């Protein structure tokens, strides 16, 4: 059960990192090798929107599975 919570926390934290990088326009995030492809393909502004959406999706997924896991263990 502990492993579930660790994975859910990783989802939420990486989502939070992505959203914060999008909001604050962090250069280190958008000039990294992995995100440079998206920035060069669609531009910096759209890349920020893309990473914000991905971050929100990750946080929502982590939260959903946290609630589903908690409900499964209490039922």
C-alpha cells in the first residue's frame, strides 16, 4: 500500500513542477534537452500551455488514484 502512495506522490509532484515551470517560465525547464523539441516545434508560448496541461493531467491522475486507493482500502 505504501508503494501506491509513493507513485501517486510522484505523479502529483511532477505535475506541480510542470505547472510551476509553465507559470513562471523557467528557462532551465524549457531549454532542457527533453523539452527543447516541443519548444522548437510549437514555440515557447504553446509549449508552456502544453506543459501546463500535462501537469494538470498528472496532478489530476495522482489525486484520482489516491482517492480510489483510499476508498478501496476502507471498503
